[in-house]
């Protein structure tokens, strides 16, 4: 009666993907609405200010002659009112991380925390298929939405960039424009998902994932982005704001000169130095201390990344982000399979 | 062979329902057996009546269906009821007809013998004749044994001398 | 055919063995009661049965040879976990739809009919249902999957007596109509005689008792002897001893078909509750020899 017969052939059909699509849709309904609302609100702000900017920009372009007082004034006011960082910029920069983590972390963490995994993972579909059906569409969805938003930010920025007021490479916007926005959201999602399976609680998962995301974002902005391609150097005194300045120092005869030495020369020439700010008053008939330096053979070297490398950098950054996100999602599935009740 | 009993309409529910006394210490299946016997004794159940369907007993008492089946099998074993596949379990006999276990075994043996006789080609009359003659032989032989033991004259059946 | 078979099954968490050396063969078409103190291996066994936990050693196969947790096992086993976890914000109708989409086999009309019979509206949110209604919902969803094995983890613990009765009646009816097998983990020892065919007792991480209830009740006796003349009983394994100055009671399990009793000892039958408590209170992890053939 209890003879161990060989296991009968598997006659179980797997659950069809289109059935799971309903499950995915139902799970993400609220997240989708929330995300769209947030993005829409920000989009409205961007569109409104973008239109204002374009109007001012067009007026500025039309102003002639360019050297007149009036046009100078227009120029100044354009830079002042549109060139500075809007109050929303920090928010927008964190946005891909926030959206990604909040979409990804609760997915599995909530099941584990509330105990509903005892229902979900004992259904015929099995936990792996279930996880695939939930994680992959979610990851792609949040990336796509954020990517669209990133395009909008690009559009918004465009007059400033064309006019040379700001650089597309600047840290305050780079990660929330173009393709990088999508990739950063994807990373947030993957970090959230992995944290969710690891912590089994929503709050610690969200917190950990966001801290990790923020850490990576900081490292990318501060260190990595400067080095995707070898920076260029120039001795020109004025660098177009379209380019992103990394570092600046003085040399004489090819050898780097310390800032203290430069500062003492400038002070001798009448400049006031406090901290990083150098105030130079050129009195009538007096000499500009900077010109004195230059005439003595000192050269200012600026290390920078040209603005034209924007798209190259976007693809490089998105590239490693996607690879990292894929690895994290892989780890999520691996951990999920091993997760004991 | 069987008297044409009035077969009760299957759609009619059973005349009795079971109750359970969980504190009595009596096993559940035995309580069911006892309730059927009690109902027979008091006339609530008559031959031809259907016992409650297993599904209904289980739904109302929340007991294991195997327990109900065990009880019904016990009643069959006692000769009180029999199951008809697809239709349910029906009362066969009144308690007055209750057979002792030995008689039940004998009855079963007889049924088997009848089946053999049937397959050997004997019809009802031939079987009857065979039975009668063998019974007579057997009785005579036994009377002889008994008489030998007690020294009383043997009285033969059938008057064969 | 057996519905569950385990060989040397064990599960370790860190350095502690939650369950060890479990060799079980559970019969089909029966209700198997799984009892044991909390934290003594019962939940671990259940979790491995439904595929939520992997064994550390040994094997567990279900439904005639499929490894627990495999697609065939998941398809044929329906699980109602403790506290019946359901998505609180989903309506009853949504839960039906969800279960439909997570399974190949699902009889939605059967689930709907049953819920309508019970007066549970499909528009109600699952979290707003009463305890009894939630239990019935979870059970209806499980049975609508037409499983071959239904696994219930203390399903009636939070229910009032009427709800409990209705719940078990539904389970029993499914056994009668569809021939499903049931594994029921329960603390309600009093009702097991009425409801269970087979008993598995897990204590201190080991299977202490495994057999048909009738056999087990026949095998266990309470022997009472005067303390002064107490001596070893041949053919019996002593489960628990309690003694006073005058009397000694021993709960024993007969390991031989006929066990001789001393003349001054009395023997009586024990019920499931007494039997179980005896094992719970004395969980020395010695595996007991299985005695077959002693039955009414």
C-alpha cells in the first residue's frame, strides 16, 4: 500500500501569464495612481515655469542691440530669475529614488510582514512565477514613468542650456533627466525589493533601501560622474557655463602652485580673501591682481567635463545602474527562493 | 425470491436524524449504531427506510465521514442494513430478526454454496431437492450418534426404515 | 496510497533542530490530526508540507510521490494558515478573482455559491468580515481549488462554537463529497475523536505518536497500582508516571500484543486528551516503536 511508486508525470499546467497580469494590475493600482499624481503635479510646475522661461528667452533673443543697457538688464534678470536652483530641485533629484523604493520595497515586505505570503505562496502558481509577475512589470513601469518625467525635465532645461546659463551635467539635475532618471528609479526599485525580502518588514526595508540609494547617488554625483571619460583641461579664464567644472588650480611653468601662495600674491595686490571668496576691487587706475598673476607667468588650470558629453555620460551612468539593478533583482529572486517561512 | 417489499421513495428523507453526545465516552460510530438500533426498537425505523445520507450526517454533526461509514458497515455486518450503490443505506430487518454472529456467518456460507450450485447448473428445484435429502441424511447420522451416546432408540425422520 | 510520506525529515534553524527524524506515512482520504505543544515542531512540519520551508535533511513527498513545494504539490494542496491571512483591503469578490488568477484549477461558481449560502456579500472587504466569515471565506477559496489535500493550521482557534461547528461541517462535507484528505493542526483535543481518523503527535521536535486513532486508543492504558508493590511492566512503554504515597498511576503504551498485568494493578482506557497531555508533559525525545495490528 505504501510502496514508493515513482512520482507520476507532471500534468500540471502552469498558470498563464495573462492571468497573473490581473494580479499585477490590482497590486499596482494604487502605486500607479500615486506615482502619476506626484509626477503630474511636478510636471505642471515644470511646464508652467518652462513656458515662462521660454517667453523670457524668446524676448531675450529678440532683443537688439545685444550690447545695450536694456538687453543687459534683460540678460541679468533672465539669469537671476531662471538660472538659480528652484526650490523643487532637491525634491526632484530624490524623486527617482523615492518612487523606486516606495514601489519596490512594500511588494514582498508587506506579504512577509502581514503573513499573506502564507496564502500567496501556497497557491498553484508558486512563489517564483508570482514574484516575476509582480517585480518585472513594476520595475519597468516605474522606470518608464520616471524616464518620461526625465524627458520633461530635459525640455524644461533646454533654454537655460542653450543660453549657457547652466550645464546639463550639473549634479542638481543630471540624475533626473533623460535616461538616467529611469535608471535611477530602476535602481531604487531593485534596492527596495531586495531590502524587502531581506528585512521582511516594510519600514526597515524602505529606510535601508533609500539610504543605500542616496549613498550611491552621492558617490555617483561627487566622484563617478567626473570620471566617466577623462576630464579635459584648459587655461582659459572664462569657461562657458555649459561645461561642468570639476576643479581649478594655478600653475607656474607647468608646476602646480599652492593656493596659499596664490592668495598671498592676490592679497598683496589688494584683494580681500575670506574662506573661498576672493573680493577684488579694481580701483581706478589700479591693477587687477589677477592680471598681475597672469603677467608673471601664472596660469589658471580648470579641469572640466564639456557639456557636449551629456548623452555619453547619460548612457554610461544608465548602463552601470541597469547592470547593478539587474544584479540586485537577481539577488532578490535568489533570496526569495531560499526564504523559509 | 424476495417478497416484493414496498420500496420507499428515495427522494424522501430518512425518518431519523442522529444526535451526538460527546461527553458519553462512547465512540462516535458506536453511538450511531446504537441510535439506529434504538430507532428500530421503538419503531421509528422500518425495513425499507433509508438511513440518513452520509453527507447529511456529516454536514449536521460535523463528524468524520469515515466514522459514519464505519457505523453503517457495522450495521450491515449485523444484518440490519445494507448499502445500495448510488442510492444510500437502507434498513433490511427489524431487531426481532437480528441474527447471532454465527448465524450470519452460516448465512454467508450458504449464500456462497448457493452461488456455486447455481454456477454448476442446478436450478431452484434441484437445489431444494439436494438440500432436503442431505439434511435428512445429516439429521439421521446425528441422531444415531446421539442415540449411541445415550442408549435411546433412534427416531428417524421421514420414516425410512 | 499515501497522501504524505516523509523519510528522516528534519529541519534545523541555526543550531537548533526544530524537527528531527520524522518518518511518516499518512493515509489518503482520511483526516490526520497533527497535535503538539507550540514551538515543538508542529508548525515546522506543516510549513514543510505546504512548501513554505525546505527540509534540512530527509525527504517529504506528497500526493503520491511529488516533492513538497513542487508545482504539482502546490497545485494539489490547499492551505489555510493560522489566522487566515487574506488581503484586508480586497473585497470578497476580489479575493475570488485573485485566487482564480493564481491557480489553474478553480471553481469560482462553487466558491460564490457557498459564500452566498453563508450570507457573505462579495462587496464586503475581507478585513471587515467577522472571524467566522473570514474562516469560511478562506475555506471556500481553498476548497474551490479542488485540492486533493487540505491543510488547516488551527483554523478554528479564533472562532466561537457555532462558527467552529459550521467550519468543521464544511470540511467534513468536502471529505464526504470529494474524497479529499485533510491534515488538521489543532489544540482542540476534545473534538479529535469525533473528527480525526489518524493522529500524529509531535513533541520536542520528534514524532512521538503516529497511527490510526482507534489503534492508538487501544494501545494506551492507564495502569494504577499500589505504590508499595509497583514493579516493571513487561511489554509496556511508560509514558508518564504520577504517584502518591499509596497509588501510582502509569500511562503506558503496549508494545507487545498481549501485555501481562500484575494481579493488584487496575487498567483502564484513556481518552485522547489524557493521552496527549501525557506525551506533552513528558517529551523525552525517544522514538517509540510502532505497534501495528492491535485494533478493535
